[in-house]
């Protein structure tokens, strides 16, 4: 059971973080976002433009809990959203919706896992992606049915 949860969290993590990393490939490094080393001030939701709010609606309820840096990165991504292909836009919306559904603990675990994975050599990263793709392509595993005559617990 624990392995299932780990795999589910890992799946969400890898999918979300790869998408977010690609979407955030535009210049938005920590130094550019935070030149003085001080925490970036938060941006109130009502100060986000209507087109950007429409794109970021999955994270609207959590907007106030995000750091200013996270908010700025999401706004930067929302500004680039119209330039994405329809497939990239669909993928981004699915992944931001999945991310918004995670608990803060799951998000922290996902970030930690991403950090760990990003430190691996490229060959190992490729190997992990290949295994992940194979696992995704495999049919879902059905839970074993109880023997005839036994009641499920």
C-alpha cells in the first residue's frame, strides 16, 4: 500500500515538475525575482489580470498561501501560456489542476523529490523516465479478489 502511495506521489511529482520546469524556462531565476535576498512581497489575487486569473484559476483558493516568488513565477507562466501549443496548454492545465489538489505536505514532498531527481546524472534521469513511461503504459493492477465465500474486510 505504501508503495502505491509513493508511486502515485512520484507520478504526480514527475509530471507536474517537468511541466512547470518547462513552462518556467523563461528568465525567472531566483536572483532576478529576488535581487536583495528579501522575500518577494505577495501579489493580491485582485491585482492579477483577468486573462492570467483565468489561466491560474486552479490555484486561486491557495493564492494567499503562495510566496511572492511562487506567485510571480505563476504569473510569468500565465503570460507565456498563449504562446504554448494547444497540447502544451492542455497539459499545463491538467498539471496545474493536479498540483492544486495536492496537500501542502504532498507539495513539499514533490519539491524534495524533484530536487533529488534533478541532482542525478542525466543517464540516471533518462533511465528513471524510461521506467516511468513503461509503468504508465502498463495496464492498471487490479486488487486481488477475496476467495469465494469470504467477506471483504
